[in-house]
C-alpha cells in the first residue's frame, strides 16, 4: 500500500481502515447469502460515502479482495469469509445500511453499525423454525403425492431433523457432516413412524414423504443465488456457490441412500402431482403452497413483514405452475412461468415493502424446487437404476434452471440495467 500524507482529510478515515471495514461489510453480505452482484453494489455505495474515488472488487464464496484509490493513495486488501449461511433479516439490514449511507461516513461509524448488526439474535427461536420446517415438509409431501400418513410422518421427522441441525450448527460443526447425519436421523425417524403405523408397510404413497422429510437440507438459496450471479458475470462466486450447493445435496443424498439401503426401500419415480382443476384440488394445493412459502421464509430468518407476502407469492407462482402442468405443459417451462410471475410480483412488493427482492423471491420459489428429482438421481444410481437416475437428474437440472431464468426474465422486464452489459 502506498500512502500520501495528504490522503487523510481532517477528521477523516485512513484509506486502509476504510477499505478494511468495507470488506467486512461485503463479507457479512456474502455470509448472509446475498448475491455477489448485490455485494458489489452495496460496497460501491459505501465506498462513495467513505470518500473512496474508485473501487475494484473480486468476490468469491470464500474471500473478498478489493483495491481502493483516493487522493493518489492506493490500498489493496483481502478478507476471508466464513462458512456460507442464510439470513434474510441480515441481508435486509445490510442493504438498508448501504442505501442510507451519506458522504462523510467514517470507518469507525460503519464498524459500529456492523457491530450492532452482528449482535442481533435470530428472529425466530429453534422450536418455531422446527415447526415451520415440519409444515413445509408436510406441504411438499402432499403436493408430490404422499398419502396422509406419509405427510404427517414427514412433518414430524422434518421438524425434528431441523431442530437437531440447528443445535449442531450452534456448536459450529462442519456443515457437510451435519447435513449427512441429519439426513440419516430424519429419514430414519420417518421410516420408523411409517413402519409403526402403516398396516401394509412402506408403499408408493410414502416415497414422497421419505424424500421430503429431508426437504430442509435442500440448498435452495445458494442454488438460486449462484444462478443469478452467473447471469451477472459473477462467475467465481457463482461457481463457488453452485459447488457448495452440490456438495450439500450430495451429503444429504448419501445419508438418505444409507437409510434406504438399510430399510430396503426402493424409491420409485416421482408420482404425478395431484391433477385436475377441480375447486377442492386448487384450494388444497393453494393452502399447501402458501404454507410452504411462509415456512421457508421463517427458516431463512425473514422479517415478519415478508411472511404474508412470501406466502401469497408462493401460492400464485406454484398454482400457475401446477395448473400449466395439469394442462399438459412440461414441468420445466411450467416452472419458468411460475417463477416469472413470482419475480414480477416481487418487483411491486419489494418497492412497497422497501425490501431486497432476493428475500421475497427465493423463499417464494423454493416450493418449486425439484428436491424429489435431485435426491432420486443419486439414490437410484446407488440402487443400480442408471436410466431412471439420468432422467431424474436431467429433470432436476432443467427445473432449477427454469426457476432461475424465470426470475431473471422478470428482472429483464422490470429493470433496464439488467439488459445492459456493464
């Protein structure tokens, strides 16, 4: 770092100190799960408030590197980022901090603001989050053809699994090991419940519940964030997030496969979604979609103001997706239109609620996540059903891509800057 004695204005901030706290802010955004392009935008806003004339930032999932210039002085610093996490409330607070910054901000003031945010406790206690995950597991199980016993068992096992995961994460245990262990414990509890109450044993109506009991382990947030970063040319961050998501899915699927092998369960291809456009079917699917959206908003520590909005967006997007699928449209394009609707609604809701779109869109489209196909692809490989595994894996790939492209298309329609390369 080169230093010019004139570079620190009276009462101002040393460039190195300013850049250090700026990197701390960016690392906090990445750790909370925000997209890399939003991290860069937030850092740029704060850099101007700190009097930094130019800022170049390199973002990866594990580290941030930035070079800043002011009054002839140049500084380059690197800051490591902790293990990935998800905290929608933290994303909201950090983005509001950046948007409310004004010229004259000092490193000390920004550091104090970050200290206050880091001391904020999670909005929802473990028992509430566990209950929400149980509700989400039940909703997904119903939407994917599970019977009443499978749906109830998925709710109980999913809630218990999330509680165990939260307690393990509180001890800062390795995320991949925790994921695999929770998959074994959750799926094992599900099988125990079904075996204890099913008169005819494990049947086709229980396959969806078996897989969706571990729904909370699906890394939907990093998957979507990684795909959105890809569209914005944040390739290093995108690849890191997608690799992280793939490893989490692999750890969960390995644990699920172990239980399936021990219990002698053959996971059949995905059952058809509850079909038809009858009023009763639409109402039940709408309730399940709304509940699933709200539940995931709670899991991601979303602000209270977002819960109803996320539930309504999840209901609208998933109802459109399922209706189009019922009418004969393939699942991937149906998912694209459902995600597009969610993205367009989020544009209006985000402006009204003054919230980042990602905290609205991601929980709302998680209901569309093809977790069933993702887990089936790996489980069926282990069971020797290669052809079925390839079909499930390809379906998963195209549906996840359709989710992201639907949100991107909504951005193209509502924000001109997304159409312009920068």
